[in-house]
């Protein structure tokens, strides 16, 4: 709801200057530049309530990048805070007050290490253990002289380093595609915000992505540093045997002492991985990179003590998830085409799954020409999953702007059966009774979910309704509809725009209705999430 004169006459501070709020008890209102009330709250000490990043709604507000929020406040005695806050919430129905905030669970870094090791242990080995680098002043100086400052960063210089090599050649064989193995490794070492620390790439990550070259990764965990890098194929000939050991309680191989000595004498290590030393390229830098290996000793016992010992679902982590679970089921149904890439086989399996699901539910596949899309299946690598057949147009209203016939930041055209008409503040005699945002949606998902969403989006407008391609809310930003994200069968995801069925329905009310309908739909393995953009 929009702020009224009562709120707008109160003292205020912009959100970015919240440190200027008074240290007094108050009921406060967070309002955007369009005077829409986003949140109403109370505080015994207003300044402390908004200090730093302590407010539980701050991240939601900051995620609205293009909005300018202001905190209006009403000084109130502490004894009256509860009563007045409740009255104001009921009066203004703020957008955020009834939304739930999920408590963020921060997981220990040791769990990330264990998950990573469970995933890659069959395709890697421990090379050795390196003592703290600050014990060797010459090594520090040489690293700095050669520009290898990553070796002697403050976070790692005083820790024992465990070196692990990953055999990308073996992964390439398993995937039969170097690009898929590269995606696999990127997924393993991607940032996970719910862990207390993450793998860091010791190099230019953009370079890694553009070239496909695997760069060294590092993780600090329980007083140790783990460094993982690629072992190039020519190095593997020096490995004669492995010992079965454990790292953080996870079984993994470690090269035996003889193999480690062979590698020390014949190889060098840098940010791009472990290489065979080429005597014909007698470089002082490569000699320095060889002396790095001389600091290693064999890994013999589990050095990392597991402190939290979180349970891990190993079945969801191993490489079978990447390959087998995507293909085994379809192989059983003889769907997989061995001549196609994993991506195209996934499209093939997806279309067959959706076709079977729609048929089981008695839905007419001819509706919205869904049959034409499902019949287009990949037969070779030239196949393109065209959006022309995949997506269709729908029309939705806005939760934030009640009447889209009125102009926003600047005028736009409303299009319909009565021609293109410019938005207007004077709606007397305006040819269209309603205006909608136009959007596109996956036609198969829409057909499947139409019984539950048709109240909140339209496929066809009548002669008294029009639509806008764009509704500007600032110089560059356009209004986007609320979005429902659907995940089907744990694999396939799509976004579906939705809006209010009438001007009185709030975003939260509509979300609860859609949630309830989808929960009762009986569609297997269906998940959903919502976003008010």
C-alpha cells in the first residue's frame, strides 16, 4: 500500500544513511521512491536496530538494486511500541512483513572438503605434505621475486599444506567430452554461500573459463591448507604405486614414497598444474618450481581432525549423479542416442518425460501446439531447441502498479484490438479498460500448470484489454512481473510470470493460493519458489 500524508510528514533518513537515525524508541516505515510501504517495524533503539547489517530485512531491501528506500520513523514510548506497530501493519499491509526469512545455516568448511573428496577421490591422489612456508625465508623471497605471491599469501603462509592432484585425463575419458569434464570440475569448486569458507582459484578465473585450463584451487580447513591442481598425463608414468589413506575421514589414494621421489626429481609444479620437467627448456623459473616439490614429504596418516562430522549424502555427490543418474533411466527406456552429447540426450529425456506426464494426466497435447514442440527431438549435433516452438506469450498484471494504463517514468504504447494507444494520466474515454505486461513462458510447463495458474495470467486478451511491451519505472529499468520458478523431477527448471487476478489481491495472498494448489496437484517431484521483482 502507498504511504499516506501521516507517514510522509514524519522525519526520515535514506537507507544508505541509516547510521543517522536517532537512538530512541520508534515505529518505523521503509518506503521506496514510489511511496510504496515495504516494511513496518519497531525498535527500542532505532539507530542500534539498523546498525551495520544487523537488520534481518536489510539484504532483501538491498537486493532491490534500482530502488531508493527511505526510513520514516514515528517516535513512540516503549510501552506503546507493540500496539502501534500492529496497528500500522494492519493499516498499510507492507510487502515484506508477512514474508518469512529462512534462517541461514552456515556449514563448517570441513564438510565442504569432505563433500569435494567424496566426489573426486576416484580421480585424484595426494601428492604430499608441505611444511609451513614461513619457515623458509628463501622460499618466500623466491616466490615474490618470480611473481608467485599466491604461494606466500598471509592466509596460507603459516599452515601445513596438503597437495592433491586431480587426473583430468581420466575425467575426460569418463565423460568422453573435455567440455563436460570441465563443467563437472567447475561445479565442484564453485562458490557455496552456506559454507564458512570456500575453494578459491589461485589465478585469473576469467582466464580459466575462457581457456578451459584448470587452475590451482585452495581451501583452508581446520588449521590446514588443501591445494588441488591438475596432474598432466606425462607425470603419471612416474607413479609406481599408491597407499590407501584417509583425509578428513574420506578414503583416498596417496603416492608412495618411491613415486614421490620420482616426481620430485622429474617434475615441477605451478599454478597450471604438475608437469614433467623438460631439460631442453632449462629455465630458472622452472627450476624454482621444481624446488617447491623438494619441500614435500609423503602423506601417511589422516592429518585433518573432523570436528563437526556432519552427515553427508554420498549418493548425491559422486560422479554417478553427473552421468549415471542422467542417463541410466533413459538407457533403460532405450532413449539415449550414443551419438549425441549429454546436453542433447538430456533434452531428449526431458521431452519424453513431459510427454508421458501430460498423457498420464489426460491433457490434450494439441493444445498450444505442444505436440509440435515435443515431436522435435534431437537426432544429431545440429539440433537446436528453438524458442519459436518452445515458448508462448502470456499476459500478466503487476502487484506494484495497479493501473498500467497510467505512464511510469515515461510514456509507452498499449497495444490491442483497438490499435496502439499511448498511456495517459487522464483515463476518461480511454479505449482499454485494462493493461497487461506481455511475457513469454515455456509452453509445455504452462499447459501442465494451467489449471493452477490460469487465474493469475492470461493467454488471450479481449477487445477491451491491451498490453505493453515495456513499462519504464526509471530511465533504464523496466517493470518485471512477479515470477514463479518451477523445478520438475529435480532436474528441469523454468520461470513462469504471474500477477494479481484483481486490484485487491496482494502478492502474499496470491503466493499462498498458488502454493496450496501446486501442493495438491499430484505432480511428482514438483518444487516451486517465488520472487517479487
